[in-house]
């Protein structure tokens, strides 16, 4: 993994990490025993990470969710799954590289994995369209959802997108219809399904692969109908009010769990997923196995009824007695 970039609120953490690195360099070059000093700094670092990430504001969680060193779909496919075989194309227009689909094994069990993929640099972001799928990306996803249903294999979707691509070409090729069709078809699938927001869950672009039996979120991910910047521009006529928008929108995992929009929160290590990919992947794998185990033996009719009730119950208003 490449060197981790630090956010503004991580400066104190970065300072301690630099001190540890300098001590290790000194010990290596001069043969000094500084193990006790390093141990003390490591304890301080762990405490700083815990305190900092336990008290993040909503807009700070937005920054963590968008961190350029956060693990993406392909990273989790390597760390959580085995035997991944990527499948391509929607058989109508082209292959959309921002949507990754394919067979894999989760602890030996064959599953279909579908996820949005961002890029690490400008070249890859142009290839992946910054993680914003075109309609052919959603049609590709639906094609392989149906393939999983045909072979009666569970579906796992990894959500990480600012939103569906809003370009003219995408709209001409039926972006809204592609998303709407996915919502309808996912609601009726005859296989267990789990969706996980691993970074950004933006609007219909996220929901189009998110109508699952269980919806999970990594601790520092976000899930919303619009970005805080977009919301602020509409309500306050200024993107500078994004902090206020993020607070009001209830977009964090804790907020959405409390509202019943998601089913579970996958904890991230102190310092966030971008600071420790391996522990994050282990936590995600454990959560997937647990929820899949609960869904595996549920009869199809009961699975679909529960899924219908789950989404019909969201946002239900009941008069106080």
C-alpha cells in the first residue's frame, strides 16, 4: 500500500508517526536501542487515533470516506475474497470500467460480487470515470445479478460512488431507466443479497446496487441522496456551508443505523480504513460471513417478503397516540 496521506484533523497523528519513523531511522543507522521510546510513542499514537476518530464530525467522516488511500472494491476483492474472475459488458453498448463484476469465493463459497471502482491517479480515474457508472454499468450489474440468481448464488455489492454519471450521453442512453430497473429487479431477486457502503454511497447511483436483504456500512463511510456540497449549494446558495449540510443530512453510519436505513456497522481500525487495510478487510469479511450465514437458509418466499417489508417500512410515519 502506498504512503498514507493525512487529513487536516490528522496532523497530530502525523507528527507522532514522523517521530516514530525518525527514531527507527536513528536506531538503524547508529545502532541505538530506542525501543522503550518507540513503545511509548506507539501507545501515544494509538490513543490519539482512538480519540480523534471516535469524535469525528459528519463532515470529517465525509473526508475519511473520500480518502484517496481508502481501500476500493478491487482491493477488497483481493483481501476478502479468492478466485475472482471478472466478467464484462452489458451486451448492449459497452463495458463500463467503473462497475466491476465477477464470480469469487467467500471463505470457499461461490458468490457474485458487484462493486463500483474509483481510480488512484488521474489515468485510472479517467478509465473508471471517478467511480461514476454510466447506464451500461448498471445494465452490466443487472446482467450479473440475474446470472447469480440463475445459479442460485449469493450476491454481494460494494458501494463506493459519488453518484451515477450525469453526462448528456448517459442521460441519452437512459440513466434514469437503468437505475429504476435495477431497483425493481433487485427487490425481486430470489437469492440472498448483501450491500456494503465501503466509502461514498451517493444518491441513486449507489441505491441501484443497494436494494439488498442486508445493508452494511463501514464505520467511516457515508450514504446520502446528495453530497453535502450539493445540498449546501441548494439550501444555502453556498458550498461553504457543507459542514451544516452534513450535520443536517444524517449521512453517517451511526445516524443511518439509528434511522433503520442500514442493518449493521462494520467497525474500522483506529485511524480509519485508509491507515490499516488488513484489519478493515478482516472486519468486513467477518461481517459478510455472519450476515450471509443468517440469510443462507431462509426460504425464497420469506426472503422476498422480508426484503419488501424492510424497504416499505423505511420512512413510515405513524401518528403519536
